[in-house]
């Protein structure tokens, strides 16, 4: 497993997911409490980081 490659792609992707989730929740779902919106966005970012870290961190078959 290539951890550097997983981190290189995982962190920016998690940041994009967190920002886009917050933007979507703040514009379309204002009735949801702010603390819940933050928790949803953080959970989505962590989930996307884990998945992308695993998938992008795999060694390529040559």
C-alpha cells in the first residue's frame, strides 16, 4: 500500500467533500441545526477520506 499516494489524493478530496456538503446543507437545508450540519459534513469528509485513501493507496499492478 502506498500511503503517500493515498494521502496525496485523500486529503484534498475530503476537503472538497466537506466544503461542498456544508454549502449544500447551508443553502438547501437551513431547518437542520448548525451543529448537525457540521457533523454531517465532517462524517462525509471522513468517510470519503477513508475510501479514497484505500483506493488511491493501492499499488498498481504492472
